[in-house]
């Protein structure tokens, strides 16, 4: 698929010039920009590129503060069947970390890039997110990207990679597709801007930088 090829080929493309024009006013508090999207949308890659391009930017990853990534398929299904209440998903230390970075006393005056599954949709994050981006990519492309990522994992042997791909495929058909659709409706609906995440990474990053620059100009 062309969109998948462009995305992964561009991972090795030359990094663009830093954007020094996106700064915070002296004495202001840091702004939290949540970069959200479904699995395979490119959140991790985009946040990494943005952190290298935006002055005084710091990346914070939601996965480092929540245990849902360690859940089994049965755990996720039980949570979904119980109503899928995002507020019941603990984010160990994440709200406090964001609040600390936004505090002028912290001394950080830049953009805090929050890579997040939930963004403002999680009530603990809602008052801390100043601007939210949704990386929009068709569900089939996102799923294919995730499969390609697993297949290319050099740290796993072929048997392990095949087992992961089999599990991804079976769970997607049984419940992941429903979860992704709910995420698209709720998290994307809370976004300030929806960015087309198809094509090359460099193009997606440029679109995000344009959106952040407009936000900073209006702030």
C-alpha cells in the first residue's frame, strides 16, 4: 500500500530544520500539546520528530504511566463489556508530571508533547491539555502499519513475530476494531485539529508544526 511504503521509507529521510519561531513568551507556563491517534497512526514517530524540531520541547509518553498496555485480551474485553469507562484507567503519576511541567516555577518554558491514546477524553488529563492533535489515518492503513512494524522488529525472532501478528489479527477482528472506532469518535471529537497522517512522516510532521504554530500564534 502506497501510504504504508511512504510512511516507513520516510523514517530514514533527512531531518528538517528546527523551527525556532515556535516559542513560549518569557515568564509564561509551558503548553501541553497532546498528539493522539489510534495504533499505527504514527504517534511515537511524530512526537519524536517534533521533539527534535521544536525548541525546548519535551516529550511525555502516556504508555510510561499506564498499565493498560500490559493487559491481556481478556482484561480489555472485560473493561469494554463493563462500559469502557476511560476514567477507570489509571495514569500513574502522569497528571502530576504534566502539572509540574506547566508550573512556571518548574522553569520549563516550551512545548510539552504528550503522546496519548486518550488526550482530553481522560478526565484526569482534560484540564492539563492546552491543544490536541488527532492523527487521522484509515483503520486498515493503521492496522497494516502496525503489522509491518511488528514484522520488522529485529529484536524478536521469526516465531515470536509470527505469534504477535497472529494475536494482533485475531484480536482486531474480535474487539480491537470496535475499540478503535470508539476512540476515533471520542478522542478525535475532542481534538482542536485533525491532521492527515497518511503519506510520508516528514509531511505529517510539517502539518503538525503548522497546526502548533497557529495555536501558539493565537495563544
